């Protein structure tokens, strides 16, 4: 249980860093052509990195509080019925 909480805290820190330091990630990883085309404005890559950070935070919380299995069952349970 403690290990899951530590992983959740580290994942949350990574997600917050991606959201707060988007310019650094943009310089390190470069622009994303898909995001620039689909989001329709110059800051599409920045928005993509912020959304990825938000998803990392949410997945980290779901993992830390042991909700990830329930989430998978909710979304994918209909595909694997017995």
C-alpha cells in the first residue's frame, strides 16, 4: 500500500511538472505536428503536453487509491464478459 502511494505521489509530481514546465518539455521533445494541426492554433503542442500531464496525474491517483481495476472493469468490462 505504501509503495502505491509513493508511485502515486511521483506520478502526480511528474504530471504537475509537465503542466507547469510545458516550455521545457516543448524544448526537449519538440513540437508535435499532429497537435498543431488538430488543435488548430500555434500552441497545440503546449496544450497536448498539458493534457498528457493531466492524464498522468489522474492515472497516478487511480493507481495510488486502488481504483484502476474498477476503472478498467467499467470501460472494458463489456468486452470480456464470461
